[in-house]
């Protein structure tokens, strides 16, 4: 059952308030002794990256869950983020653009999924389980390749490569680009909200209602792959955001894609900003990889969500 208009508005306001509080805490906490210039040059880009990356990851997870009609689907499960990690590592080793390498890697992983499951975009849901299992195997393969690449990485670059691969926002760049991409992603989902809502009812139903199922599913897969590539290029491989946020919103009663698109972006941005705040303050002055902190926070949250959904 969906939320009423008043409750939906209250939830949206609560999410925006949480995001504002997370951004304010990220900028202010631990800033004693830092002047405005250092905050603007060091702290603000990090917080902006957390907001943009978190929004992209949550939206990519939402798109994958719609694509497969499966709450366990997200770019990390389907291997697109693993492909982006491999592409990024190859770019680092070759001295090329990290953004280009990660983007091409994510698209290559998405293309491999389509090649291995040719019927996945048809007007039927029969191929969805096969697509999910193929994605899991592709993610495992990309993880093995990334490990081999790390073994060949020079010692002076190894620590940075490991932190980046686990997920690290300490030197993240491109927060503005990720934020703009997240807005564009949300606009895309909103413009096609009727078709995507019908797709959530099943591919056969959407096809009977006249929706171009193959084109729509391809657009969702490409958009999610590009979003994952941008997120990985900016902050490395960070998991659970795309799993937890859309599913939590659905369990709270948010069902329409028009609402999920913007709320997922706000929820993902707030969650990753808070996780980064924990990563840099819990053992200060040392910093933890935000990807590891997100896993420690996200895994229990996902277990609670699953338990609540079962009840």
C-alpha cells in the first residue's frame, strides 16, 4: 500500500532534513583549527563527493531492482561496479584517465551481461533470474581480476589502489559531476515514470500496455552502468547503498518511481555522507575506508529490512 500525500511529503521533508544535517556535520565536525579556505578546498569537495556518489549509487540500485524486479539487484551484484573497478585499476596502471577507465569498464561489464543473456531484455521476466546469476558470476570474475591487478601494482601505488578499491573519499574528486549526473538520472526516471511503473508490474504487463520493454530495460541498464562507473571513478567500490536505500523506502510505503527517484537520491546521499563522517572520526586522526564502514552499517541494516519485510 502506498503512502498518502501528507505522509509522503513528511517523509520527503525528513529525508531532506537528514541530508542537510549530514552535510552540515560533515563540513563542521572535526573542523576546529581549519580556516575557511581549508574547509572550502578540502572538506567541501569530500562532502560533495559523498553526496553525489551516494545519490548515484542509490539510483543505480533502484534502476537495477526495477530491471530485474528483484530487491537484491544492484550494480555490485550484477558486476557493473566490478567492471568499473577493473577498468579504473587498468587506467591507474597505464597512467590514463581514471574516469574513462571506470566508465568503459562499467559499460563493458554491462555489454558482457547482455551478450551472455541475450533474452534478458525481451518482453518476459523469464531471463531475469539467469541475468542475476550471470551478474553474480561476472562480479566474482571481476573481483579476481582486480586482485591480480593489485598484485602487479607497484608498491608506491599499492596502498592508494587498495583504499580506492575498497572505497575511499579522502581524495575524491568529481563531486559536482556526480551530483549533476544524479539530477539527470532522477529526471530521466521521472520523465519515464509511467512506463517504469508499468514495468514494475512485470514485462508482460508492460508490453500489453504498449510500453517498449526492450528499449526501456536497455536504457535502465545503460544508465545504471554509467552511474556505477562515475561513482567508482570518484570514490572506488562502495557497496550496500544501492541495496539498502531503495528497499527501505519501499518498505516505508513509497511505491511510485517518480517519488522513489528523488527520495533514493536524497537517502543515498545522506547515508554515504554519514558513513564518511563515521569513517574519518571514529578512530581520528586515522581514517577508515568508507567502503568498509558502509558494509558494516549496510549489512545489519539490510538484515533488519529483510526481517521487517518478512513480517
